[in-house]
């Protein structure tokens, strides 16, 4: 008889509902139902071959993709052009929170696109402010960015000077780039204010408070700034030299923080749960120490919650239920916010946001004296984007975030994630030679650590041959990041396939 592993609601103790659905004593060993592959990948059909040929001919070859073509999806399932059906336990790399072809999302896409898709940030639109307000008020209600849970004022319209601010981008990388820019500017303002007379000089160029701290196994994006704080030679080496003045520390190592984060540090960027780096959660005591050191030297603390935030960890932000003395100055987000429509965002404490300005809105008229002339409006702001915060992206984002915040959805996430954790908790016992003792992560960002680093990719391939998509993470983990509305029957299928795949090794 197997004993139950007790778990918290985020993966360390199973809910009562999960215990009712799955009894650990019901099985004495792993599922052997899928020892043989169920999906044959033989010679593709002419239709599939034509798509593969176009991709091989015209797309930049930066992804090593398997030789099939996805054609449609519904919920947690996708089908390829050969009619094969797969359970998508990768959710577009933690993006499709509501699954594929969600009817509510497609309705908003259709309705808003028939009105206005894009007008640029030269003008206001009806959805950007609504989505920004929702992000702020949910953070006040559920915790994060210095707010303890239930910190909302109750006023629909709050004092703008005391309200966190939001900047919308098109992706997580862009969100991190924006956060780093804000932190760099805050650092210069604080450096200049520290000594009388500095502001009278060219302090933007004279400032030494420009260093940025990141941590081993981090992944913050592939553009040059975000790549510079992603300390993995696999990503960085081909594009060096990167931006200078970046210092790399070890996560969860408190003793080195005073030396790592100094007076010249303007920013510290952390993933509360490292995603691409292997699904490693950092400790709250370490975060408290990082926060304290940032306050001592005047550095801006950034939490990259692009993969772990927006309910994937079980709460709005991974840090929502952490003590407020662990909280950041800036939170970046992207992946699930619009369920696959491109969007990113930066949520900023008001004391930090005040450094960023819009300048003045001005009208201009240009005439070259011949036939060419134009009239328009412009501004001289400290940051900007052409596509970020579009009416369409923000309308979809508002719908998705509203759905994820529904009490029924939050209860579903807590219940089904606990069920997944209870099932996964048996795997290290059944495969002790293969798997690490503890399952990694929290909520629906989960990692299985492997003792042999050659095996995660192999297991992902075996699972795909049995109709399940999973991902790898770092050098040694299989990553499970399903849609947040995934069902228990789908979890059963995914874990049965993983158990069978591990048995095949």
C-alpha cells in the first residue's frame, strides 16, 4: 500500500477534492498502458510535406521542430494535418491559459477587430485603461507589489499619484526591456539626488549607478538587454559582447548578497520560479534578504513573472501571498495575459513610475516648400511602443484576466493542480534511479528533475509518440505547464503517459 504524500495547495498538500478523485493506494505501481507508441510518424502526406517544405525554404532555421504540422486545437487538445490528436501539456509554452479556440476569446477577437484593431499610442483607446485598472485592483485585492491581500481602497477611482502604473508591450522580452530601462533611469535620478550639485551636471552620462544583477539559471528573453541578464552561454555566446555592467549571483544564497548588490547597482531582476532554467522556486527568506539589500543601496527590484505569474503558480502573482517585505518594485508579465494574442506588461510601484514621463503632446506641421507637407501630433516620452497596448490586445487581455479571476476558475486551478501534484508525487518513488526525490515548482508550473541530463529530451519525445506534448527546462527537467482549465481526466492521461514513458527508459 502506498502512503499519501502531504502537499500544500500549491503542490505541497493535496486538496480534499483531489484526494477524493485519486487515491494513492489505488495503484501499486506506474501505469503501463502506453508502453508502445500510439502515434506513428512515418512519411508525411503531400499536404504536410508542402507545409514543411515552405517552412524549410523560407523560415529562419532557429527552431528544431518535429516533422508534423499543427492545424487546429480545442481546449487542451490539438490536431495535426494528418488527423493525429495530442494533449497539449505545454500550452504554447505556458501561454494558452484558457486552452485553444476558447469561445469567449474568439468572440472578443471578432467583435473588437470589427471595430478597431490599432491606432497607436498617440491616441487613447477604450481598453488599455480598463486592463491596467484590472491589473492594479486585482494586485491590491490579492496581494503583490507591496500590497498585502485585500489592500484595495474600495474606490473605483483612486488618487492617481498613489496608484501603480502599467506599461503595455508586445511580449515578455519587451516587458523586461522596459523594466530595465525604468530601473536604469531611477538609478540615475537617485545617484544625482544623493550628493548636492550632481543634478547641475550631466548626470545621465556621469552616473555610476548603472549595474544590473541577475542570477544563475535565469531566462529573461532574447533581445540584447534581456539576453544580457540571461546568464547562459548557450544563449549569450554567439551574440557577445552584450551590454556591460551585469553581475551574476546564485539564487537562494544569502551570504553573497551584500557583495553582489552594491551602491552602483540600479536593478536586480529575479524569477520567483525560474522557468526555462529548470523550474526552480526561490525561497522567501532569500527574497526578503534581496529586498532588504535593494532598499539599503537604492536598487530597483524586478520580479519577472512572465511564466510563473497570472495564476499559473496558484495565485495572481507567485509573490502575492508572500510577506510584503519580499515584494518587488516592478512586476513583468506576458504569456497567458491574452491567451496567445501577443501582449506584455510592466506593473510599477508609483514611487518608481514617477521617473517616467510623457513629455508634452504637440501638434506639428511640416512643409518642405514643395508638394510635401504633413500635419500631426507627437510627444517626447521616456519610453514608447507602436503596437503595445492596442485596442485588440487589451480587449482580449481584459477578457482573459477577468475569466482567470473568477472564483470558480481559481478554485478549479487549486483543485486540479493539487491533483496533478499528488499523482506526480508517486513518480520519484517508482523511478528513484531516474528522478530526483522532489517534484519542482508550484501550482501549474511543474518540473520533474532527472539525474541523467540526457533523459528529459528523450522522455519528451516518448511522450509525443504517445500523444502528449511536454517541454524540457534547463539541462535536467521535464516541464509541465498545461492550460489552467485542464481537467482531471486529461491530467490522468498525461501522467499515465509519463509513467509509461519512464518505464520504457
